[in-house]
């Protein structure tokens, strides 16, 4: 039968429980420890059968059950207490309001292709999305005025089935948005809010859904409306589905539609946070708006730069989206025209000469004041990767900074810890103010309490995993004995290792299987056995990663590994919580330096798991020798096979000689060495790697400075923006003439520490004036690497030697050691936020 339309009919809410629907629609419940109790009480069976999704749940509650609850004083107490805390949460002044009262009426837009907030809103594929979700939760906790924009995918990301041969089957459920924590927005007259985006030959209408995450609003765009053609309705069909053109279209809907949606809603953010290149087309739309207001394109670009921050998450070039001009231009024909750019100039906004295409990350990079990578090591990798875009700049100075990711503590911490933590430190373990003193005290929890709780969490996880394995088996008509067999799987006193994340080749799920016999000996050790749980989806177009899944699955079916290595299908946030909370050992094996950050280990350590990983991503900066274990010493080999081989040796050796004994050696039933590592983990990981710290840093380092920057640039009819534009144009057009023609170095008689070196440079500036540039002496070590923390010595103009020639000079203090030095000229303007805003440098040639 064809439905003309579907209707959602809510039960009549008793007056006593009139806030229940509103509570269900605000994802605050997803991290509030008491929420489960609030809903479960009403109908436990229904609650579980609907996957603990409050939105679907309140729709399905029976009228009788509601009436009963409304008459029950115990339930009403629970309910009223919850409502009170919900109201308090929403109304109490947050950190931001106290810290930045003068900026409280400004807002920040956060754009991302995926958001992982709760499993009932499956619009995430992995770490990137979950990070975005955790970012919104912490912004809400801190009162940071963030509004977020994304897409609402009809089938979300795919669901995963593992077939009996180990093959991954992707299926795309049609989600019922009415049962999800999202509401369609309508205008006061009842008509739906709609955003229009031009595509070649047609206009797409997008519906806007609102998702509430505490105090933060996330607006999700949806093309599945009757205004669009059947094929266009599929444009928001699934996350990262389809071909290159689908990808391009989705990014247009996100970037361009995202800006338009905020405008339609009357929201005018000052700062724009582009989370990964997917959302970078927002820059084009914002440029178009400014040009439409009468600004010239170059000044508009200055304004955009002054208000944009870009976070990049991908350490390999192939991970950055590029579109060929042939594919791209038909989509933007109209826009180039509106921007007053010809086709070449349009493509040049982000033309990547290496990949010969329009590069989304480059678009964002060139139009942001701040670009950040997501761990220190990733910062280094990214500066190296983007060096092609800064040919004259030493890699150390490339203006890509680092802000390391964290996790939202309440989301990932098992409820079982809450009474202990609260008793020890009150509320200060929570995301907004999670601090080192609190965690130092938590680390002093009695060993017996730690171990008891760990055992409970592990048992819960193992039960959940067995349940999932059973479901999987039942799908394929397993016999009763095959079903029963599962009960003997994964005994709870065996050291349990979890590997759970997106399957991508660089994460090397295969590393563990390098030496099968050695693995088998460890697993089947009669005294000190070890067992493994694997979980994760591979992108449907990534056949290599799917091959890894079937390989792992097939191992899990072999006699020697049966019930001791298992693969759990369809990893989502719910299963992820069980796993990070219940694992003894959390395993990660990325090939350094390809893990941008990784966050799953942070969730696991928070819950008292021990982390074992190569020194990559966040672990390279967090590992201190006592708070977990490393695989190898962070060496990078020329050749992947060699690296795999050495890393696998390190993995086996550490497991056999260090980890397994630490787990099984007991004193009065307690593994003291193990628990000591849990304590070190608590002391060092959650106080730093949490999204409270992370969002505060984003605010202090980027959001608020950009608010200031933007406001000063646009004041007086864009006065400073125009001045910067004029200055840059002047420099760009005259830079060719700039040259260092001579260096004069006067060494002291003896080059000893404390003496000075007199360096002078003759510089030709063409039509530029000495005040347009900065000339400095730059010091490097004997390998030509810039010295860290060595001040560059600015030279002063001492004489004009001709109409265009000047002599600059400086005294350079000498410190002990071997070093190199040279002189360079660079643009300099008091209006710049950092000197590389115009990345032009002229170095002294070899004389
Ligand atoms: C945290 C999380 C990730 C991130 O995993 P990493 O390997 O640490 O990057 C991926 N998937 C899910 C479901 C998660 O919860």
C-alpha cells in the first residue's frame, strides 16, 4: 500500500508529566546518569525493545501506564527532580558567560558532515562524528553560544551485517525521523521552514530539523521532501554514500544550504568553524553574500578569513576531498558570475596544483585565520603535508596549529563509577570543570572498589557481546547447540582485549595475526589466557578494509580461536559504550603517523581500561610510561612491511612479557600492578583529554579572538578589511622586485657565547617602502631546522642606499653551539594577526 502521508499521534500526557515529551526531545538525557531510570520505570520492556530511544518510547507509552505513573508519588519525585535539574542545567550561567560577558550575544556556527550524539540519531560513521557530537555537548555544558549545522540522512550511515563467510553486508534502514530526537521547524503560520539551494537545472528544497543538545541547537537539512524529484530526494540518503558527484552535491547542500538555513532562521554567527573540508563550501556562500552586499571579492575574502576556523582531521592527502573543475564548474557557474570571478579565478580559490583539482581543505585553509590539527603529532604531519601550499616557508613555521581532541566525560563514563566519583570529588569530575586535582583524588579510590566496579562493567560488556553474537547466529538458523555454544564464549576471568573502531587499513586490525602460532599460544595458555573482541564497520567502497573484517571473522571461526576471538557486528555508540566501559585492555594499532588523534582510548582509560597502542595520535603525547603501554617506541620505517613486522614483534612481546603477567599476578585477589596503571591513567588522561578542556581552548584561542578580529575588520564600513586587502594587493604586485642583494657579516674576534654577530643586508624593495616589510635574521640548527624558541632577530633599516635600495642591520647575540643563519624579507603589517597571513618570503640567495 502507498501511504499518502504518515501521522504521528502522541498519547495524552497527564498534566503531572507534561514535560516528558520536551525532555525526550532534548539529548541532554543522553549524558545525564538518571535519565535511564526516568524512562525505564515507565515500561522496562518497551524501553529496552525500542533501544532506549526516549523519542520513540514516549510515542509508544500506553495511556494506562502514563496514568499510573502520574499517580505514583515515587515516580513523581524522580520526575520532578529530573525536571528541576534539566531547568537548572539550561538556566545556570555557564563558564562562557562568566568569562566573556562582552561576547555573550555573539555566536559561533559549527558545520560538520557527521555528528555522533546518540545511537538513536545514527548520522555518524566514526571518530570524526563522535568528536563533533562531544564538542556540542561540552559547548552546551560551558554555555558557549554555538549553533551547529549538518545533514539529516534518511538511512544514516549504513548498518552492518556479517555473513557466515565473514563478508560485510551494508543495509540502509529508512529512519523514521518522527521517532528520533529531531523536530521539523515550521514558521509561525505553520508552513515548514525551507531552504533552497541551486543545483544545475533545478532548485532543491531542504527541510530543516532541529535537534536539541542541552543548550545547543543542531540544525539538520533534509532533501527528502515532496518538493524535490525522486532522485533528488536521495541526495541526503546516506552519509558518505554514492559517487564523487553525490559527494559534491552533499557538500554543497551542507556548506551552501547550511549558511542559508541559519539565515532563514535569523541566526547570524560571527565565527564559523569548518569541521573538516566537507563543510568548506560555506565559505563560498558567505563570500557570495558579502559580494552581494556590494563588497569587492578580495575584501570579502579578508572578512571571511577574519571569522573562520578550520579543523583538519586527515593526515593523508587522499583523505582530503578534491573535485575536478569539470565536475565542479557546472555546479557553480552561477556563483562565479555572482562573485564576479571567471572560471579560472573561481577554481583558483582552491586549486591544488599537485592533484590538479579543487581541494576542499585548501579552500578552508586559504579562508581561515586559524587552521588546527587534532594532536601534536598530527600537527607535524599536517604541516609537512600542506607544505606544498607554502613553498617559501620552513615547515616549522607553517601556520597550522594543534588542539588535541578529547571526549565528553558524562557521555562515556559508566554510570557505575558515578557514586564513587561523586563521593570523592563532588561534581568536579564532570566535563565542564574536570580538573587534575579531582582526578588525582579519584585515583586514590580503594583498590577493592576499583576492581569490583571493573568486574561488574566487564561482565555487563561480555553479556552484551554474547547477546549480539547470539542474534547474529540466529539470523542464520543456528541449531540449538550452536546457540548454546555462545554461553561458553568469553569467560569473564580471562584478560579481555578490545579492538573497536572504523576498519581502515592503516589501523591494521591484522597486526595481531602476524604470527598465528604465537597468538594461539597466548590465547590458549591454560594458566594465563587472553581473549579478543573485534568490532567495526568498513566503508562500503573500501574493499580492502572489508577484506580485513572477513579475515578477522574467519579467524574467529577456527577451532583454536573459537569463542576466544569474536567479531561483534554493527558497531554503534551503544555498543561502543559497553566496550570502552568493559574492556580490560584497549588495543589500537595505527601505522604511525596516520592516526590524526583517536579518541576511543581516552574513553577506555576514563573507565579504568589500560591502553595499549602504537605511539600515534593522542597517545604519542599522553603516554608517560606508567599510564598504559606502548607498542614500540614510535619509530617510522621506510617500508610498510618492515614497520608492520617490527610493530607486531613489539605487540607480542609486550603482551606476553609485561601485560599478561601484570593482569594475572594477584595479591589477595587484586592485581596491584594493573590497578596502579589504572590510577596513573586517571591522573593523566581525563583531566587533559576531555572536551571541556578542548572547547575552552577552542573558545580562548580561536572563537573569541576571531570575534574581536571580525568586529574590528568590519567596523566603519569594512575599513580595516579594505586596508588589508589594499596592502596585500600592493605586496603581491610588487613582490617580484624584492631581493636581498648583499650580506655583510662581521664576526667578533672570538666567537664565544655572549659575543655578538653584526649582520647587515642590502635589500632592493622596488616600489615598496621599508615599513612595508620586515627583514629578519633566522637561526637554524646545523641541519637547517629552525631552532625552537630562538627569537628571530628583527633587523632595522639603517640607510637608504638608492631610491629602492636599503641597508638593514642587526646585532645577533651568540649562544654556545653550532648553528646556521640567514636573512629573509617578508610582508609586515600592523593589521596582520600573524605574519603568514600573506605567505610570501624572500630568502637571501647563496652568494
Ligand atoms: C570513539 C569512537 C570512535 C573513535 O575511534 P578511534 O579509533 O579512537 O579513532 C569510533 N567509533 C565509535 C563508535 C566511537 O565511539
